[in-house]
């Protein structure tokens, strides 16, 4: 008998689990409260764990066709001094436009027969395996997934929220035109106190910029941005700041910790389970990694979905918790370091960056192999 899944939220996590379950033979309904499927115009970091997840879904080529291959991530202080250099010589690290990645997921979902329901808002998930819609309709399934984002209503109603930190910073993502001479394979993150500017090569025609500022600073969060103010903070990036034209919006950077990842036959996935600051570029990668594992666990353990979900969390949550803690700590160090001791921050970061402990902790998530990857690649090879 065909197994069924009802998924709330058609973001990256919801779309990924929909695709992977459908590839495992599930009948999948995906509910999105918006009236269309769209992703905002920015780039997205894809590390080895995320790229392997794309391979499992069969969308690697489509998602990364225009992506820049990144060779180094460099963190510099306000004087242009390198604090941390993270080369990617032994790891794949790519940066496509988010729209390319999302479109690849949409195309694969359509190909796999996922039924996408637009203007369909989920208001409750019942542990016995029922997704309740705003219309009053109750949709019963073998598996229900809450992938409705960091501010998940379904997670809260399941009493699964343990802690939400609304943070001390806000961020804005935007694209700028490429100019000859722009670094092609080097990400540079400039920091000045609790202010940050992140330059990301993205495609042959565009680069991706991320700005971060203290949430209490009203001047920082102006749209369009105050270029003069940002150039004063980051003179080394003046040529990038001059190209800021797109009107975006500031988002509060939150950190979400859940009591558990499942309740009965309901699984909590992506930002709904472990929203994290974007400091390590792992939010989407971990969502993909956990989606691949979830699909494997519930397919292999289909006779007892509740046990399969508990096994999924037991085996795969420790890595997500580690990555989330490191992402949070990174932002806390940058944003909360006392101004009078700012010089010590530079020394401390440079010292830590040289330790094996720091290198392993920083890269543990990015170098993880998604559960089921080897089996998926063997199957793909036998079918080609």
C-alpha cells in the first residue's frame, strides 16, 4: 500500500523532503500558504553535506549550473587583517543563486509527482497523523511534517518549542552587479565590532552581499541602505557598497531550540526544528541533510513511523545541535564582545583558528555525509 505524507511549508526543507519521499515511492502533498512558489534573490552557501544531498535528489547539475566554486572563506577585521582563512581545497563549496536551487527543487518535485497546494495554510498537526488546514479540512497521513519555518505555528502547538533567541543582530541579503576584478572564488567577511559585511561571488554576472548590524541600530536598518555609513564602517568594501541598488528587507536573526523533533507521527524539519544564525552557512545544508535522513528512516521503518522518527532524532540531532551551537557562538563572539577589549578579540580568534579543535568543530557539519548517500549513489549508478 502506498504511504502518504502531508507537508506544511514549501521552503527549501519542505520541498527537499517532499522530493525525497516521492522518490522513495510516497504519495506526497505539499501545502504552501503563499499563492506561488518563489525564493528571494540572494545567493546560498552549499557545502559538501548540502551538495551530496542535491546529488541524492538528482538536482545537483540544475541547482549549481551557474554557481561559483569557492576556494576560500576569509574573515577580516576592520583594518583588512585576516583573522581566519578557511580554504576549501579538500571540500566542495559552491554558491549558486537561491532562485536556481529552489527552481531545481520545484522541477524535481513536479517530475516526481508531488502535489503542491498553494494558498493552503496548515494551522495544526495532530500526533496521530493529521494535518489541519485553515479551511477546516483534516488530512490524514502516515506521516505529517512541519516545515513551516523558524516561527513555526505547528511546532508551538505541539509544545515542542524549548527556546527561541531573537538575537542581537539583523541581516539583509541582496545581489550586486559583477565587475571585472571582483574575486571569483574568494568569500570575504569583513567585521567591525558587531557590524558585518559579507562578499560572496555567485554567478558570472552577479555577486551576493550580506549585511549584518546590531538590531538596536535604527540607522543601520534603513532601506535603501545608507551607503556612506556602511563605507565608513567598511572602507575596504567601498566599491561593493557603491553597487548596492536592490531594495531588500531586514530580517531578525533567530536561534530556535526544540524539545524534540517529533510528536507521534509528526516530524519537525528545517528552521522549524533548528533555525540558526547564518554564520556558518549551514542552515539550508543541515535542513537538506536531515531531510535525506528522515526520508530514509521513515521508509525503512514504515511499519512503525513513530519509532522511526525517534530513531531519526537520536541518530541525527547531535550533529545539528553541534552546528547550531557553533553558529550561535560565532555570532555571539562577534556581536557581544566588549568594545574596550576589541583588540583581544582579534588575538583570540587568530589563536583559536590555529587549533585542531576549532578546525574540526567548524567543519564537522560541512563534511558530514548524509545518511543514505552511498546507497543512493549505488542505485543511481546502476540505473545509468
